[in-house]
């Protein structure tokens, strides 16, 4: 994978995590995760190459750092 593609993918995942933070403020991770998983698997253009299982930990850690 080239550097541009890697950075683009990282930006996409980070944007998704930020979107969740803005959409679901004040909710606990266990309330958000099922919705996040569904949104990622249904809508993300990266869902084929980066399934939820690959991005979950990053999104989760971002959630707790927010």
C-alpha cells in the first residue's frame, strides 16, 4: 500500500470517528458501538478493504479520548 492511500484511509477512519463524536455526544461506547458498526458496514467506502473489525479499536480509543 502506498503512503497516499494509507493516509487517505487513516483520514477516512478519523473522519468517521469524529462524526460519531458529534452525532452521539454523551452516550457511552457500548450504546454507540452497535450503531457505529452498522454505519461503517453499510456506508463506508472502505468497508470492503477495512472491515469493522480492523477499525473498531481505533474508533473506540478515539471515543474515549474525546
